[in-house]
C-alpha cells in the first residue's frame, strides 16, 4: 500500500466514524466497508511497524464508546476522533514529504 492509499484509508475510517456517530448512515449499512478498510490499515501499519492507535475494529465497538455517555455531543465525538487520527495522519504525511518535524531545542 502506498502512502497516499494509506492516508485515504485512514481518512475513510475517520470520516466513517464521524458520520455514523453524528446522524449519518446506520452502522449496519456501512460496517462491512469499515471492517475491510480497518483490516487493510491495520495490516499496513504493522508492516511499517507503526502502532495502530485506532481501538475500534468495527463500528459497533465505536457505537458502544460514543453512546456510553461521555461523548454526548457531535463536537465531543469529532474532537475525540481527532485525538486518535491526527497524530497518525501527520506521521504518515511527514514520511511522504520527508519532513519529520523540528527537533526540540536543547535546554541543557
């Protein structure tokens, strides 16, 4: 899988999780596509030796999380997913551009 394909799959997973938890399609209608994409992403991250931060292998697990009461608003769900996906997406994008980020200044 290329970097661009991995980025597209990660964005698909994120967008699907946002969509089903904010009034979009029903979990039953899109869960097979999510599970397939998750499996491909998980396999590729393992190949690259990158830990998979996405704890939900299917959308029913995600449903259980968001409906538990601690993510009561659409905004809280989006923010929660951003915390999971943003660092990973940035890591993959950095590998595409060759820019790993700036090193912190030495304080010693």
